[in-house]
C-alpha cells in the first residue's frame, strides 16, 4: 500500500472520518523523559572524560547540563540530544 489513499480506503470503516481526512501531523518523541529514564545511564557515561572530551565538549559543562536535566531543574533535551 504505497499510495496513502489506498490506506485511507482500507481503514475507512475503522477510524472516524475526521482522523482519515486530517492533514499529516508530526510525531513528538519524549526525549526529555528518555534522558531521565531509559537513556540516563548512557547520557551520564557519555558525559565523563574522555568520552565527552573526545567528542569536542567541555566535560564539566556536559556533566552540569546532564545533572540539571536528570534532576528536573532544567530541560536541556535540545542541547543534550542535538549534540
């Protein structure tokens, strides 16, 4: 079903018409909560030297951003995930 209209016809009786006819929407990804939960160990280990230093980041700054984020004091998801 490469053609989106085929998919819409296939699910026409299963979903409300408003769902089928609406425009495409982006998908939000819960990066902030992932960094505080399942990815916490990865983010904290990546912040330690030499890993962060090899990546070109200042280890103390990365550690501070992660500590603030994980502790819920600030939401640094854009900086931490984009880097």
